C-alpha cells in the first residue's frame, strides 16, 4: 500500500508551479536595455559598453539582428563591462533603478501574480533580466523564485564572467530539465511572449501568451493577452481563464 501511495504522489505532484517570463510578459520592454543605459549614465558601466549594447537592441528593433544573437551578445557585453565593480555598489544602484522600474509592470501582472499565490501556486520567474533587478522586484511582488542573467562575483567584485544567461532558449531548457524542484512539480501555468519561452509554455497545462498572436494557437488552454489588458476587458478575461484552467 505504501508503495502505491508513493507512486501516486510522483504521478500527481502536490506542488503546483507557474513558469513566468518577465520582459515582454509581465514587464514592459527589455530590462537589460534600460538597466545598462542607467548604469552607463552613472559610470558603473563603461559608456562604450553601454553604447554597444544599445546599438544591438536598436539593430534588433530594426530587424537587422536576430534575437538569438541579441540574447547572446548583450549579456556577454554586460558581464564584461561589470568586471571590477563592487557588488554592493551595483546592488545599491539597482534599488534606485527598480524604484522607477516598478511602473513598467503591465496592468494585469499583479492580478496574475496575486491570483496564483492565492491558489497556492508557486511563482517561478525564468528571465533574461539581471538578477540584481529581479531580486528587488521580488521584495515587492509575490515571486517565489527567479533565475536571471548572473555575473560571477569573487571577493565582493564582479569578475566579468557570465555564469547564467536565461535570455537564451537553451538556457531556459537547461533550467527546466535540471532543477530538482521542478522535476517534482506540476507546471500548471506558463506565461511568455516569444519563441524563446516555448520550453516553459509547452511544459505547462495552461498558457498565457502576451502580444504575440502567432505564438501557439487558440484553444481552451491558451489565452492571448495584449500588454495593456484593462479597458478591453483583458483583466476580466484573465480572471475567467484562471478560474477555468486552475480551479477545475
């Protein structure tokens, strides 16, 4: 009997989780772009590095740089530019930055996060945003765990080595495949806005796609939302979708 119970628990994990992209899904714009601009203006990042990062984002917007290159090159530039910077100094600037950046959350984001927490669903963010900014968003938003762009630190200073880059689709796949807690959890929801988020979206029982009608089809387990889902009844649609997919 005990063996049967253990087998049943493995087939039906008790922990329910939601996998959440951040930029473009819960947060307007790409954090690394505005964050590196902010640091460049304050001489925490070499101005040449900040400019090189901005040039790549501009080229991506114009269609001259594919997302895969953007997702590789900009985090690497960011990491190298931080070499020698004191971690405590960067964290202090991150707090000032996030005080302004909190307004960049989409109107439906808090509704979604709070609705998940109310249902006992753990909120896990896997994002190409820097960990320094995600850590501070976690202080004011119901985020259980997060993975973001991580630069190595030694003796309190950044080494310039990029340790983790979840902006890459392969990195998101690796996190999902290797995290022990995720292996034992039931992924009931995911939110994303691009093909880079497919590892999360395809793993989930229900999916929310933001501002990308071409990503995944329309079915009862998928909701397409616009970034400013308020006046169009989007928040009401979101609440109804969560009731229909998570409470059944």
